[in-house]
């Protein structure tokens, strides 16, 4: 294989961690060198520690020019290449953020705690658009202005954990949407395809859909013709796992897949717990590289993107 393996940036959440402990961070992984470097140790104590994940850790990652944007649960941070915080922004409608993406100088954020999406305008440096997802008999929703107090009430019925944007509109999905959804330019919601419960990181890919089939411990690609290809998540011997005796309801269990990006149309990069990132080759059907950051079962990958800088 002559292709050069990528460098990626990863965020993590340490589930079940307590106040005063590190509860996440930012890493860069070089697959050619088989190295993982921690760039940020996230140990802020002014968050809600109740629940399994709660406000712990760092989440989605995106880029605009030389700026790196990383979301925490309820705050968007701008970093430079030295991972020094340059600025940050909050909004009352941003809660339990998961994935984010930048398109045309606008950052789209999943606001899981409001069953909503938000847009942060990089030119105005303000959250200026929101969309609240609803389902009655059919999927629908409504736009709102996050600068006002007339937006939706807090809700987590659908647990939106993914947003992807292209020229046709916005794609989103969640643990309980059971589908990949699309919002067009008229703010109409349509179901693109079904997804299994518990899916993460669903997005259009090639002529089908790619996602972490988290409940099945695999990454799955399904083509438009229904043909499927699945890669099993890497697992370790029980004696290698740190904190292995902790109840799974409080931590990300081994094999829990979250975090996903692509290298062209051939390679997939996926994250899992304990914090591990692997590269999969759709052409050969093989796992071609894997790097582990820690064997602490509580430490789970959250965001994952290709590193765009030299």
C-alpha cells in the first residue's frame, strides 16, 4: 500500500470522572509514526458532573483557515496551532453539544440537550440561527433565533449526535432518530434512510451512508443497492483494561464506537473505547493501522477529524 497514512485530531471524554480529575482532552495521532500526543488536558471543574457523560470532556472538531474550533458541552472554543485558547462563545440553547462542522464560514453545532441545531457565524461571531427537530406522525421542526428567548424548551428526545452539511442542506441523526435526516433549504425535514438504534456519526458517503453501528460494535457502510460492508471494532484482553470492573452503565464499554472521518473514498478512520483510533480499508476489507491513547475504559473518543495542517 503506497498511500501515506493520515494524521488525525481526536477529542475524548472520561466518563465517570469526578470533580478535580481530568475528564477529557485533545490528542493528535500520527499513524505513520504510530504516536499519540496529548495537546490539551481538559480538567475544568465548573461543569455538571452528574450522570455518565454529563458535561465532561471535549466534543466536536472543525476548522476554518488556521483556526481550530472545538466544542465542549455548552461552549465553543477557538484554538491556535499551539492549542492555546484564543476565544470562546456560549449560548443558552447550546447544551450537551456533540458533533460540529464548518461550511462557508458558518459552524453548525448539534445541541443535543435541546433536540436542536445551532449555527455560529464566524464573521459576526454570534449564534444567529437554530432549528428544533420534532416528530409527531412525521419528521418536522422549526427554525428559531438563538439570540432571543423565544426558542425551544430543553429536551433530549432524539439525542442528536451528528450534523453534516453539503450544498443540498443539512444532514443530522441521533441515538433515537432511527434514521438519517435531511433538512433542505426550505427547512423541510425528510428521512434519507433508516439507521439502527444507538448509531453515531451517520453521514452520506459514496452512494450510500457510513456510520458507527455502536450497539453492534462495528463501523458500517451501506450502499444505495443495499450491499453492506462492516468493520469490527478493536477489542482488548480483559487484563489489559484499566478500571475494567466499573459498571458499564457509568462508562463507555469496550468496543463502543464513536468518532468517524474519511480519507478519500477508500479509507475510514474510526474511534472506540478505550480511546483507540483505527484506519480501515474499504478496498481490502482490512484494518490497516490502530493507535491506542489509553487503556482506561472510562476514556472514550468523541470527536475525530483529519489533521489539515502540515
